[in-house]
C-alpha cells in the first residue's frame, strides 16, 4: 500500500471521501486507514516526505522479517540534521547524523546490529534479554552477527534461544541475578521413553521452575497436558515450582519465591553431598 497525497487521487474522489478513506502520517502525506498499524506502510509515508531518511529500530527489524514482542513500538526513521521541522501524526522522525544504510526491499535501512541497538536502548535489562532471546530464537545466525559488535559482549552472555516466552526469559534473568546458578531453559528429561521439558531447571539438583501463563488457565486441555507433564517429572524426582505473571510483577511475591528456590537448592545440595564418598571442601 503506497502513501498518497490528495492531489495524486483528486481525480478519483472528493476531499471528503479522501479523508474518510485515508489518515495523515506527516505533512500532506496519508495512508489507507486499514494500514495504520503496519509499520512499513508508516515508514513508507515518512520516507515519501523525507527521501533521504533511513529506517531505524523496530521498523527496520520488521522489514528484515523479525517479529517483535508487543511493546507498542513506534515506526521510526532518522533524517539528516539539516532537515526541516515537520510534525508527524503517526510514526516518528529523529534528526541524526546519517548512518550507514542498506537497501532492503528497495528501502534504505540500518543493518541488524544498529536496529537492535536502537530498540534495546529503550528497554530495561531483563526486557532487553527477553527481546534478544526472542530474536535469536527466530534467527540463530543473528547471535554471531551481534557477537562481532563489542557493545553486546556483556549482554549476549545472558541470551538463550531456548527460552520460549518473555516471562521465561525474565524468570531466567532474575534467578541468575539472585545468585542462583545452574538453572537452564527447556531442560529435557526422559520419562518412560517420552521426553518432557522443564521451563527453567537445574538438571543436577532436579529443581525446576514452571511458568503458568494465561493460556494455562483459559484452556482446560492445556492445563491437563501441563499437569500430566509435571506429574511425570515429579515421578522421576523433580521438584517443581509454579510461577505466574503475578509473581513476576509483585516484588514481594518474587522475593518470597527466590527464597523458596534458594532453600530447595540448599536442601538438594546437602542431600547430594551426603551421598558422596568424600566431603567437598
């Protein structure tokens, strides 16, 4: 869907009809109202007004084929420092030194590394990791690309493409920040010839955290499947702790859960050490 001005379609409709069908993005440039949530339609309109602009951040990643977590992202382009000041109705323009640009689908955009930088700077650390998990899970080759940039060194150490959702990523980050080590995402456990997976688990101590999202409560079938899986895991010695979004949102509840995990770890380590032929120093 291409952006238009009224003069370009004035021979097809009245101005009243035009405003009923289209919505303004910037200046005299409009897009069909059915596409206001399409980031590419929005940046195309911005680029029509600023031909020297470069697509940034979320819209750039979208153009590359990535799906992002729902953060209410605003499509954005950078424009030359000397550009005129024109207010946008939809989307955003920022004046910056013109970055290195690459053509993707005939549009000027930054590369994947810069696009990720643009997005991460707007997020808190645990949300950064959740997004990187999400992106790397979609395209594993993104990890070595980001690894080449020194700016991601400390961050990438926390990233795992095995986490299957934002809450699981946040849970993993917080457990590590609490000083609890040895917990990895999607641990596979063989139970009676079937492979069962733990959302976040310590395979040596057989302690796992299971995230229960809304789907677990909305779907009786999903809840039954998870119950069967957890019962299978418990039957082979796993201790499982259920975590909900409320636990992640409520600081006091989360601290209580962390203390519970630490206690279980201490007890499991004590039991393990008692079975060793020698006492660790």
